[in-house]
C-alpha cells in the first residue's frame, strides 16, 4: 500500500474517440479537413481585416481576434486528437496534459469575454448608433481583448493551483481525446469532491454568467429595435443571427460539462468536438455568409489580385 502511494503518475492514457479502424480512418480524414479549414478560413479573415482599410472597425477587430482564438483553441486539441486516432497507444505526459488543459481554459475564458464584447458592440451599434465610435473606441476594443486574456490566465491558473499538487498514483486512464481538470481530478488518489466543486463552481459560474449576459444583451437589442421599428425585428434578427448561432454552438458543450454536475458518461467528449473542431470551422462561414462588408472586401481583394497579375 505504501509503495502504491509513493508512486507518481508521469503520464496519462487517452482512450480517444473510437477503437474501430474504419471509424478511425474516417475521423482522421474528417478532422484533418476540418483543421485545414479552420486554419485557412480564420487566418483569411484575419488577413482580410488587416489588409482592407474598410474593415478597420471595432466589429471586425473583435472578429479577427475571435478568429485567432479559434485557431489557437483548435491547435491545442485537434492535432493531438488526430495523432491519437493514428496511434495504438495514446499517451500524454503529465506536463503536456497540464499544459493542454491550461491553454484550453485560458483561450476558452478569453473567448467568453470576446463574445461579450462582440454582443456589446452590436448593442451599441443598433441601440446607440450616434455614439458608436465614441463608445467603441480603438483603446476600448484593445482593452476588451486584453481583459479577456487576463481573465483567461487568472481563471486557468486558479484551477491549475488546485490540481497540480494533487497526488496521482493510479489509475491513469482518461476517457477522452484531451485533458481537462474535471477528468484529471477524478484520477487523484484522494477524495476530490471538494476540488471538483471548486472547479465546477469556477468554470460553471463563468459559463453560466457569460451565457446569461449574452441572452440579456440580445433581449435588450430586440426590445429596442421592436420599439423603434413598430414591431419589425427582421433587421435585428439578421444582425444577431450569426452571433446567436455561434453562442449556441459554443455554449452547449460548456454548459453540459461545467454547469451540470460532473458527467459519469463519456458523451461530453463527443460534444466538445463542437467547440474544438466544428465551431471554429463554421465561424468564418457564419460570420461572412450574410456579411456584405466581408463579401465586398473579398471582391476588392480579387480585383486587386487580377490587377497586379495583368500589370
């Protein structure tokens, strides 16, 4: 018994998504294509916002930062998931597991703050258009981004401080394709109930709080537009449709894992594919599908390309 307690777990085994070879090949191809789409789509938005002066506005500044976070968020998890599908033994070191978990929570919290900033931006643009440029000044936009990263670091480090000193002496199997604090705590050699509560309270409060703030902001926007336009909500709904779609996709897995009690099944790992792979791949499409400014910017970029080709 003493020898067991004195031993230290230096690595974890990730069970991944599937044990079937055919399913692994299909998932590998699917996630590889999704990851390429994530990189190309989101970096294209960043390039477009930087290159086109007509997109130098608060809305597109925040959108470019969201794209950067999506690229980083996926890069922390998707390549490891793909390599795990191709490997028989899915091993991750303790240090790598903690690093991955911290980055997930840093960027996840930063994205929550950024979504609030984007909702605030739309609220000011629709409800207070005459004061928009004064309120959404460049300094304030940069401040939103900085605050997001600071909150992300504080959020992740506060949970990391609880987990890093826990004793791990076995088992070391995680039923998922990535590391996260709730799963790691369950492997500790002590009763982790109080630590699970702290993690759930921390992440759950951030997730639920952000979600309700976003819902309240959307309600304010819709009510304001409804009063001003004699019941016509079409303009607001078109403007908010992209934001609402992203919020629903992003928050559903988060609420499932962090707001409810810790799951006893492995369903949550499949749900988080939405956050790590599907939402980042869809965001460039969602935010550009009905966006006239982006479409016009792409047309201008195409014309410039042809101009330089024939000059």
